[in-house]
C-alpha cells in the first residue's frame, strides 16, 4: 500500500529572511522524504520525491544568492537548511569550505562582541568540527569552546535565564564531562536533568525557549521512562503549535500531520 504524503508547500511561501522558517521548510522536506521511503536503499524515485528534490535545489540556489548579504549570525543559523537541502537536491553534502567559513565568521563576530550570534548554535557548530579534527578549529575556537563548557558547568550553581539554563544543560548532557565529574557521569547527568524538570512542568512562554526545551528532552530522553518522555514531548509540541510566533512549516512538522 502506497504511503500518502502531504504536498510540499510552494517555495514562494517561504520567508528567506527568517532562518527558522527556512529550516522548518527544509525539515518538512526531510520528513516527507522519510514518509516516502526516499532514504531507504533501493528506493525508486516517485513524482513527489522528484518535486521535493527540485525544490531543494531552488532552496540551495536562493540561499547562495543571499549569503553575501547575510550577517554572520544569519549564515550560521542557515547551516542546517543549506546543508540538508543540498543533500536532498544534489545527493551530496554542501561544500564544507563554505560552511566552515560561515562558522569561523560567526566565531570572529561573537568574540568581537556581536551578541546576535547565538553562542549555543556557535558552540555546536565548532564542536562538530573539533570532533572531525579540522585544523582551523583546533586553536582559538577550541579554546573558546572549552572556556564556554567551563563556565556553563559552573553556572549550574547560579541563577540565569531559562534560555541559557536549558541550552547549557542540553550541551552538558551531550558532552564528555570527565574533566569536571569524577566518577559516574551518567549519575551526574541524570541528577542535572531532574533538577531542571520544572521547565517541562511549568513551560516557558518564549518560542526560542520552547524549541530549546525540545532539544533538552532529546538529550535527556535516556534518563526518563518512555511514558514520561512521550508525555513531555506532547506537552512541548502542543505549546509550540499554539504559539502565534510559530511558522506554519514548523507547526505542521510538530503536529505530525
């Protein structure tokens, strides 16, 4: 029986000045491809998948046209959408030289005081490249990441905004903490997660915090029972869907339609 897949909205409906909206649109392509079985070996391209691939190429070309006018913050926020659209449209990853250049530009902007560059997005971008031993990231960016992790570990004893706390806990859960934790790291991480479960029970109202909370849930899933984790997932999804600031593509992905 053939799987029925929702139709991809027209690319002209996408606001390419909103990086979250573009990312949501590309995430919709990924979900539709998964529903079609496009990522399974032996898949025979359907008309729907051919249309999605053609649209993905248009997303890549549109972003490449916009990159010269984007700020460092906007470029690094576009990384996922650009790379994933490139993988869908051309069956290969985006040029790593381009992506690495964008992350380094964002790093230089951030250390020079540009607070529009999200430090958590930047940390993750640098961390991925450190793990791949890319030389350009093994000097100052590596030092910056280490200092960030030091600060975020110490910050767990200090009050801070929900956005900062949620992101920092997520990164700590996903990090090796042998430098800071002597003994059972999993025990520490489970305790850290449980100390922050109140965010799931008294949801933040800001859309950025809700999206960050979704990432925290993914990082901490293994420390929760399936019933509790699914319950939190449903609560967060409903809250995101209800927000007027949520773009239609993200809302559709979150609702699972």
